[in-house]
């Protein structure tokens, strides 16, 4: 990548990290905090408060992506981050589960993922875009682990309400990063399309189905894997980072060589399908060997290798195959599919585990990549011409 592209990757990576670290920190302590609010909270109310963020995200990714096609990526990011900060303050001041839910909804209403991904796509060339997306994904994974580990510690210092206020402050810090640290792309030329044009593309629909299944699998895994880690390794939940952190770091190592081979060697389709197959293999290994430490760790490592590659490849492929004037809308539908997949995966994993045990839940996860492989690839892997890079510094 050239200097301009590195500037975009590092700047937008910092935006993602500042926005999400507080969100991740609150996850391990959210349920206990909500239960202790004045008036208490039922498990259903707590679940709705947690899930309301994802619901708002799913509903607003496409509208805000469309808006970014019309008025530009940065204005949408500014608006979204400001709304997210307001929601964080509301959640921090909440004295009831209802107000906490409103705050979470407002946080979710700052749905800027599609605009951020479109901005990165606008300022990177096709041949390095998968690498750029993978770097963002790896950074998010590390931020997630760091936040989960430090969340209970930070909450003991400043309280959960303090984490919400800190999240608001970090969100506001992203505004100068976007304004001055990230290149400004020129608005796409041509007529700006809409949601109908995005839905009419068979290739984009296949890729959206892929991200739906990928995040359904990931969420289903995280419903099941923590119990397997607890039962097999004897680790309490607060020490699970000792498993996830080294596995995540090791899994990143082969991802970038795979990306280079796929991008430069013309083997993108083969590696892409191989990564999907590896997801299924990893879950199959887990289903029949999760009671053995080495087998469980191997299954998790194989999963994260495949997941990290696909998490970078899919948005890159979406951005290449959507015309520049509809890139925000296309990535909005992609982000919506992510959130809907996460919801479906959580429900599927919980249902399978309650009826068929841990082995059955892993088998249910293994079926998702098989379904993915059965979806016709069509023109998904056709080579696309690299567009000229137009930005304002």
C-alpha cells in the first residue's frame, strides 16, 4: 500500500477502535449493572437493552450508506458519531432499564460502519483493498479481546456509567481523526443509485448471503465455545482471554500471505472457497473433539484463520463489484446482513445447544459453511479493473 492508503487504514482503524472499545468493555458487566438499576430489570428487559443496539444498526446501515453516496462519507460519519456519543451519555445517565435501552438505541443509530467501509474503499486500490480490510478486521479483533479483558477492571474504577461516559468522549475524539487524518475522497461521478439497484445484483446478493452466514457462524460459535472452554480447560470466563488472545494473534499470521496469493496469483476463487470449507472443517473437528484440549484449540485456530481471511475479503469484494455511486448503499446492505446474521446465529446456537448439547451446537455451526458452499458463485470472482484513485488530502 502507498502512503495515502496507509493513512486511510490507520486513521479509520483508529476510528473503529475509539468507537468500539467502550462498547466492548461494557459487555462483560452490562447484565449485572442493568439488574442493579432502580426498579430492577427482568432478563428479557436486559436482553432487549443489549440487543437494541444491534437492531438500530441493522435498520439504519442502508439509509446512512445511501446518504453517504449523496452527501459524502465524512459528513455521515460526523453525524453518526455525534449521535453515538449522545446515546452513550444517555446510557451513562440512565436510572432505569427503559432509559438505558433508549441510550443503547441511540448508540446503534450512529450506524456508520457502511460509510467507514465505503470511505476506505474509495481511497484504496482494488489490489490492496482486501489487505486494508483485513488490517481493520484484525485491529477490531485485538480491540475486542483487550476490551473484554480490561472491562471489568475499568468498571471497578469508574463504574459502568463511567464506561458509557468514556465511550462518548472517545467517540468525539474520532471527529478530528476523520476530518484531518483520513484522506477525503471525491464524490463518485454518475447517477447515485439506490437500494433497488443493490438488491437487483445477483453477485451482491450472494456476497451478502455469505456475510450473513459468516456472522451467524461466529455468533453461534461464541454461544457454544465459552462453555466448551470452561468445561474442557477448566477456565472461568474472566480468563478466557488467555485462549482467545494467542489464538487470534497466531491466526493472523497466515492471513496476509493468503491475501497476497489470492490477489496476485489469480487464485482468489479457490482460496475463498477453501476458507469457507475450512470453517466447516473446524466446526466438525470441534463437534467430535471439543472435550479434548488440543483438539478444541486446533478447531478454534482453524476457525479464526478462515474467519479473518473472509472478514477482509468480503467487504473488499462488495466494494469492487458495486459501482462507486452505489458503494455506500451496497456496504450498508452488507452491514445489515452482518447484524441480522449475528442475531440468527445466536438464536440458532442457543436452540441447538439446548436441544442437542455442545456437540449438536457445533454441528449446527458446521452446516452454515456447507450451505454457503452450495450458493452458486456466478461472476463473484471475475477480475475487475482498478479504478483511478481520486482524493483530496
